[in-house]
C-alpha cells in the first residue's frame, strides 16, 4: 500500500484524497484549520450555519458532480437546480429565463421571451452566440472580455445586465481585465453545451456538508486519516520517499500532493522546485453580506441579479433568499459582492448598511433597510485575478512523487470549485501507485 500525504484540506485537497483512497492508497490529509473546506466551508454565526461565501455551481461542473456522487451525496437533494436565468427586481434590469428545451433552443426561446431587452439587444446576443459557436469558442490571441464584447458589437444594455455580471460571477475579475478565452471556455461548457449544462445549481446545505464532510467520511472508510489542526512546516526528500514535518513530528510518505494556496505552496516548496510560477498571481476578494430579517420576509424568487454602482454606493451584485433553500434560515438574505476591494475598504458595518439600503430601494420594501443583524464575510484572496494570457503551473513539479493541486493550476477554467476538483483529481492520477 502506498502512503500518500495530501497537504491542504480545501476542495482540491479533498478531491485528491478521495481519488487516491479509491485507488487503494493509504491517505493522510493534513489541514491547518480546524475544519476542511478551505475557501468554501461552513462557519457558524449567531448560532446559524453560514457559508464563508455564497456559491452557485453549474450543470457543467461534471467532475464535481461525479465526486459528490462518489462520496454519497445526492445532488437532487442537496442542490437546487434552476434553469439559466438573469432576473432583476422590479424592472431594474432584464428578466431572462431559459425554458427546459434542448440546446440551443432553450437559449433562443429564453431570448425571445426576455423582458427588458430591446430588439437590438436580442439580435446582438444571438449574433454573439452564433459567432462564438462558429469560432468553436476560441480566439487566436487572448484579450480582455471588454475587448471581446466590443469586437462582437454587444450593446451597452447587454454588457451591463448580462455579460458583466456573468463575467464577474464566473471569473471574479472585472471584464476590462478578465481573460476573454477563459470566459469563452466557461460559456462553451455551459451555454454552448447540452441544456442541463447551463443549469444553475445552488446548494441547499452548507458547503462543508455538501462535500468536505462527506469526503472525510469516505477517506476514513477507506483506511485514511484526517489530521485537522495540523500545519505542515517542512517537506524534504528522504531517498525515494518524502518526509513531512508537522511541528516537531516527521512522517515519511511515498508521495505528496501539495494542495494549499499558491503563495503558501511557494513557501513550503522553496528550495525544492522553481517557485516563481507560484508567486506571480494577483488576487481578487469576494464578500458575502448576510442580513437576518423576520422569518416571514421572503423574495419572490430564490435569487436576483442586482445592478451595482460604486458611485451610488450600491455594492450588491446578487441576492439569495436562504429561506427558500433551507427552511431553518427563513428571513435570511445573502448578498454577494465580487471583486470587492473598494467595498470592503468602507468597513463591514458601513458596507452592510449600504447593502440594506440598496435592497430596500430596488425591491421597494422599506423593511429591508433594517435587518435584525448582519454579518459580512470577506475572503480577501478568494481567487486569483484571471487576466489574459495568464501562465498557470502544471500539476507536475518535475520531482517524482510530488505534485500540485489547486484551482490556480493550469486549466481551461477560472478559480472555481470545479477547477479545484479537476486539479485534485488530475494531481492524484499523476501519482503512480504500484
């Protein structure tokens, strides 16, 4: 039996550990925090289990869905499946919902029925979809999403109400400096694939309960070990094996998966490999503001898009009615602010107040200006900044038995849960077990 250490218990590390355990390895999963999940986990606030960031998955997340099934998670029970949609409250934007028809008819029908878009906007969107398919969703030289949209003659209305929100939600990078090719990759696998691939999947359970907790159970059932609260402080080769140090205790393994954030991996691997590729990333924050109201407070739909405007101090980009996902969270709204550097500079209390006012105004419901309590959770390094032509490191390090895993490794996808899972699976398969 091969002994394999997985350093880092985020979604990439959990995915790698599950894959290795299923292949017969004896796995030890080291995580410095008290709980698994990394940047997608549950935290408890005022006795309420909240996620450290509200997430939406896509039907195109094939590896994530496979892995959930493998660890015993029923996606139909734990994920709310919604057709692709972009809905704004009270006529503040468009209302676009795709029907459950075969692709690409679902997009055409949704576009035909869409409200808040002029004929010019609809034709512009149809041209974009048709041309992108003809181009096989590829461009010769990467550029910014803004430049791509300009080339495709997308209207200002579409940019504001459709493309900008989708780009920020998918890449967590503003369109003016986001990679057009990576954006096209996401569109290819969602809008350009089968109808179910474009579905929006919203977790009905907390993120820890969705995957990390079940992954841990699966790993232990296959003879593995979960070591939370264990920070790896050293790593070096011992002949053909690897010595992993946790404080003053050293343990040898046949192989190691390093599944911690790039900057941390660079520090741990300094002197073992060339770490320049791990040190050049810039990062973008994501902030989620939770607002608790009376249990009777609810929205008409599970989530809405919001028009953000920094000049008007309107920071919210999407709002979710948590009570429609979990009855125990009735009256709880979650508002997401991606690329939120400017917003969090205001301070959490000021940001929460401005978001409450934004909700009251756009929904024309004064009671939303006065929540019982609020909680702002910011992940300051939530994702890398997904810029054009960005070079990302491979899973392979060039050293036998040492591989990298993380949403920052080379991939068609931006820093998403799917990218993390794919990287973890690929890293584990790069390890030879014999």
